[in-house]
C-alpha cells in the first residue's frame, strides 16, 4: 500500500513540475517575442530616419527627424548619439555625418547582440555579455584592418 501512495505522489509531483515548466516557457516565449518584435521595429525606424536626417536639406524636416529620433532614444544611455546629431545639425559636415553614423551603428549593433543573447533559453545568464561580445568583435575587426593595411 505504501508503494502505491509514493507512486501516486511522485506522479502528481512530476505532473505539477511539468505544468509549471510548460507555463514558464510559454510565458517567457510570449514576452520575448513581443519585446523582440518591438525592438526590431525600433531598429528599423532608426535605420530609416537617420539616413533621411543626414541627407535632407530642409531645416524644418531635419528638426522633425531630430525630434522623432530623440523620442526613440534613451536620454541617459544614448547621450553620445544625441550630441552627435546636435553637432551635425549645428554644422552639417561629412565629419559630423560620419560621427552620427558611427554612433548609430555601435548602438544598433549593441542592441542586436543583446537581442540575440536574450533569446537564449536562460536569458538571465546572458545579461552583460553583449558588451563583451561586441568588444571582442571590435578587437578582431581592428586586427583585420591593421593586417589589411600592412601595419
């Protein structure tokens, strides 16, 4: 009789654990899918607006694009891009345009790497790895550029 009770309790516990894991995975997938889709839309909007900002001649249109871009950026983390955009608007030169492009590329690359890492099964373990991954890629690219130039 005792074996029967232990078997029933084990089956019940296994069923509860299986249900809990299924619910956790389903909720995580829904959340990540929604977040990743919104971040993809955000990246696409920046990729669309930034080139227009850098190529349009109309001051009014530049101000409109500046405001649209500024509303999409984090005022605390994206200060370097915000300053580069303002510098470009104050003096539209190819140097300032390159600065905007470089800052935007770095920011979009970081977000893309973070999004890829967050889609892993256990996302909390991957927090902070995007920075390390990007630094490694930059270092490899720098080595490649130096070897290409013969330095």
